[in-house]
C-alpha cells in the first residue's frame, strides 16, 4: 500500500467523523453537494462552510471554519486552487486533524505546510471515489 493510500484509509476510517465541507452550498449541480451526500451515507457528519452559511443536507452551515463552535476532524476543500492554501491554513488554526483537497484542487506549498503542521493531507482526490475502494 502506498503512502497516499495509507493516508486516505486513515482519514476515512479513523481520523474522525466530522467533516467541514468548504464550498458546500444548496446548489445541487455542484460536486460538493453530491460528495457531501455520499459522506453522510457513509456515516460522516458534514458541516457546510460557505459565505452564505446555508443549511445543506439537514446540517447548519457556517460562513467560515473559524465560526464552527465545535471540533472538526477533516476539512474537505471545494474551492479553487488559488484559494485552497488559505483554507488549509485555517484548518490548521482550527485544530483539524486532516485536510482533503478535492479533484483539481492543487497547491503543493499548502500540502507541505499542512503536513509540516502535523496534519494528514490528501490532494487532488475525492472521498466519494475513495470510500468504495476501501471496501
């Protein structure tokens, strides 16, 4: 098993079940909406994070990671790569255990900073694809 696969398995099975989904809104045509649904079906608590702070899939939304009044285990990032590094830094500051950059979200410097801070990190992958692979 390669390091990426080990990290993915650890995040999905033992890091914790509270996932902040940054970029999640009520827009059903966006990937974040469908992925959040998959996460819920596999027992994860999703926390929508979006400037509109909308309730999505029955979960109260927050405008930012800093606004969430409880611990978050994983921060799942659905923003453009040029904004993702700042989100990763916020995840570290918020005490998250892992950061997951979705497909197409790539920032090697943010990856390095996040790993150096002691968090697990996955980049350019999708948990909705990876969960069934763990089967």
